[in-house]
C-alpha cells in the first residue's frame, strides 16, 4: 500500500511501432497503471530487466522484428516467466493466436479494439478469477 492507503499501480509495458496507438494506450491506461511504451523490440530486454513489468502488451507485427521470438526471449528472463503477455494483432485468422501460445503468449486482442475491452482483458490477466475446486 502507498502512503495514501491506495494500492500501488501495476506496471504495463506496451510495445507497438505506431506512435498514435502508443499515445492512445498510454493516455487511456495511465490512471490505473504505470505505463511504459516503446516503439520496437530492440530495447525490450533492457527495459524488462530494469522495470520488471507486471504485464506486457506486444504488437505481433513490429517491422524488422520476429515478435514470437521476442516473446520467447522475454519468457527466458527468469523474473518475467510469470508476467502475462497480451498480443495485439490485425490478423483475422486464429493462426496468430496459436503461434503466440507456442511462445507462451497468454492471450490476444484484435485491432481495432475498444479501450474498455482492452482494460477488461488486462484486468482479467492481472487478476485471474480463482479456480474452483472439485464439487
């Protein structure tokens, strides 16, 4: 808890090459999360090592980068093996989602999406519902 009696903000790392999307997501999410946005995957290993985000939002189609390989590299960093990874994609087929699962991505959201939908998905990934036991 912070001095004001509030829970500290959880941190998000958003990786997207589109500056408009980065600004939009930062603006929409900054009241609820500590948001860091980066335009490419080049600096991601250093950023996640120093910031240790609680959740990573990763655009599947970053130019000049294999984002499934980037996801696998993130998973290799011990501190983030449990941090959920949410892929953003413009793909309309399910193949991208299944590829993300192979690299331990947790979920995906299709662009364009509505901000409330993104917030629900993030909250669900950060605060999963408890599993019910056998009846």
